[in-house]
C-alpha cells in the first residue's frame, strides 16, 4: 500500500514537472527568436513603416510619460483606448528609467508569454503535439509585427489566459478558476476595452449554454426506471384518462422535475457560475473604473470608449474588404502562363491578403457548425461534451476578434483572429482524424487549406522575418546625452537633429507642440518626438488622427492650449504628407484655423529634411 501511495503521488508530480519544463523550453525558444528578430530588424521595421514607429509606438510612449508626470488619461490628454498600457509603461519607467529599451524589453516579455499562451489554449482544444503548430505560427507572426508597445498584445495575452481558465472551470467546476477567468478578462479590458468586450461576450455565451445543457432531461433514459406507466400493478391505482385526474397530474407527482423546477435549476446554476466570474472582473477592473469615473468628466469617457470607436475610428482607419473572388480568378480565365499564376499566388500582396482575410471566417464558421452538430449528438450525455465546449469557446473568440479585422484590413489587425482561427482548425483536424470514416475527406480538405493558406500564413511573415534578419544597418547604442532615451534603437537622423535643436533652446519643463506641415488633413504625426526630446506636449492631442485634428473643435482646442501655455516653439513634420488611404486619411477638410494661427504668430527658423522648426514672432 505504501509503494502504491508513493507512485500515486509521484506520477502527477512528474507529469507536472514535465509540463513546466516543456513550457520553459517553448518560452525560451520563442523569446530568443523574437529578441533576435527585434534587435537585428529594428532599422528595417522603422524604415518599412515609419508611421508604426513615430505614430503608433510614439503615442504609447508619450501617454506613459504623461501618466508618469501626474496627468490623467481622457481628462488631461486624449486617449482612444483603455489606459492599461500607459500605466504599465509608466510603472516600468518609474522602476527602470524612461527609455525605449525598457519599453522594448517589456514588449518582448509580452510577446513571449503570448506565444506560450497560444500553445496552452491550443492544447486544451487539441493534443500537445498538434498545439505546436499554432505556437510556431504565432511566434513567426509576432516576429514580423512591425511596431512595438501595441496594446493589443497584452490584451490578447490576458484574453487567451482567461479562456484557458474558463475551460479549466468547465473541467473541474472549481470556483477559483472562474474567478481567475473574470479577473483576466478584466485585465484584458484595462488594456483594450474592445478585447474585454469580445472575451466577456464569448465566455458569458459559453457559460449560459453550458448551464442550459446540463439541465435534467425529461426524455433521458436514466429516468425511465423511476416510473413505468404500463406496469400492471399501477393500472388499477391510476387512470391517466380520467378527466378528474388530469388537472392533478403533474411531473412532480411522478417524481420527475417539473419545467418550473428546471428553469429554477438553470437560474441557480448560472448564478453560481456568474458570481465568481463577476467577482474576478470586479477585483481587477472595478478600482480603475471607479477612479476614472471619479476624476474624468463623463463626456470625455463617453467619447473615448463609445462615440469615437463607433463613428470616427472607422471613418479614419477602415480599409475596404478584399473582393469575394480571389485576384487569381481573372488570370485563370485568360491565357496567362502558369508561371505567372504561380507567382501571383505565392508572392502577390493582394492575393495573400485575400487568403488571410477570407479563410478566417470560413474556419470559424466550420468550428461553429462542428459545435452545433456535436452538441446535438451528445445532448443526452452532457458530461461527455467537454471537448465540444473547448472548441465552442475558441470559435466564439475567433469570430469576436475578427470584428477587429473588419475595422482595418491589414496583417497586424488580422493577427489575433488569425491565431485563433488556426487553433480552431487544429481542433477540427484532430476531431476529424479521430473518426475513421472522416480521415480521407479530412486529409483532402486539410491539404487544400494548407495549399491556400500556406503562402499567406507562413511564407509571407517568414519573408518579412528573413529580410529583418538579413538587414545590415544597426542602430548605435552610444548616442548623445540629449537623445539617451533611444540608445540602441533606430531614429531618423533629421528627427534627431530637430530634437537637439529644440532641446538647446528650451528648458526641460517647457511645453512645445509637434504637428504636421498642414492640419487640414487627417494623417499620422510624430508623437515620438515628445518622448525622445523629454518635452511635454502643450495640447491634449498626442494622436492627431484620433483627435481628428482637421476639425474645428480640435483645432480650436489646440489654439487655446498654445495660447494658454505661451508656447514658443512648434515643430512641423512633412514625413506623412503623402499618406493617403481609401478612407478619411489624407483627405482635406478645408479647416485651416490652426495653420492660419501658426502662420500669423510663428516663423520658420530651421529646417531638417522632413522637419521645420517654427519660433513665435
């Protein structure tokens, strides 16, 4: 008995130790790969997408610097996302100093953990070996992601961990896992409120379905032995056709649960599941919400979290969807050499984007169809439906995250839903191959999908990684003291010259304004300038796109701020003058209040390629 007890204790410990070792190896592999790509490809990524460096990353860094200076998001400066990233970076800057190296190290840790979370969630849906495929794909995709401090990555990390905790709850029914589910969903909301909405909606839908399908079934065979209406011994005692007995006969009198009891049972079950979930969300999300509501005007919160996402965001950022028919269709219909067809299929960006976009909803709908069929087949054996619930939650999340891709069609915004779609595909493949009669059609379907998806999902990001690794130019780590915040990180030479010029003529606490060469167009701006220069923004707008600076209210607000803070220096950048997209980006609005004010009150005194410095007259 003693030896058996020892074996029973050691066996789970060994399995748990092996699992932790595997996770450590995967995290180390992903971390090393991402570090090499991020460090060697820094110059390539900056030059390939300057907006991702100067605008997107710059907004996050400047927001963190504002928080560190005591400012409150939405009240003191405009922010269109939840404030979690700004406060996280501010805390790291407080501990380790304000530099882009600290921000990049944090981003590397988040990406590494995100890769590991993809594997952990995929293992819930499929086997440990098959789960390596989504893990590898996520690692490659994150290596090719072209800007850093993206708030979506920590939000997605918490979302996947929340989903994993939710699936652990379905397996164990332990309230602590449901508390963790809600807490992680709340943390995801702190980084991206849209991600929080996706996660909460998906998990609540799953928990409701789970509670309903676990109700007593009146037709269940296990209830049949409890009453046999055809038993001879019962015939003389009860006449089911007697009119006077019909009103008195009910399910409860026969020992069966009535429908009222079933409804009450469902409500109680869902309530027991809901309280730990809500408590977890309240613990992680509640303090931040109460603080913002207490110190920020409700109108500013409404604009940031509701009005702008539903109106201004889509008009400023939305891209047209790829056509239903792939770009190859016209070529296949004409007399085009097969070599050209193959080249377009493998290398053409429109074709690759089409495959990346349209394959995701197809996979997600296939996952939902599998869930519906599987739930119907196991409706009398709900305890055997745990694999179905796993697939259901991932499919729900994949569909929810695809909404982000609908807002802007590009590789970065398709990344979260694409990773989840690959987990759904891995789960479907494993289920199909487990059924002997489905192995042949599943093999054919999988080969077809691999053929269609391979160039877009694997070759495309791998080619970006390859170019980044082969890029010869490196950013110097030894820089002047004035731009020490960007040591070992690439910066554009004209930007550095403009920063040093402004630093020599301003005090560290003096406010400046960095805008564009013209402000009657909605376009990206150099928000990174403030962080590198160590000078505060005189206005509430770091993000001139989200601020919709080409409108009368925004320009009037900026002019009032420039006058109130007595701003002496203005920097105007022309780097994004040619940025025009099939949306509001780059379109003139005819509002020239800010440009007229600058022309009337400031004069240009220095010029560096894309940067012109203006001094107040």
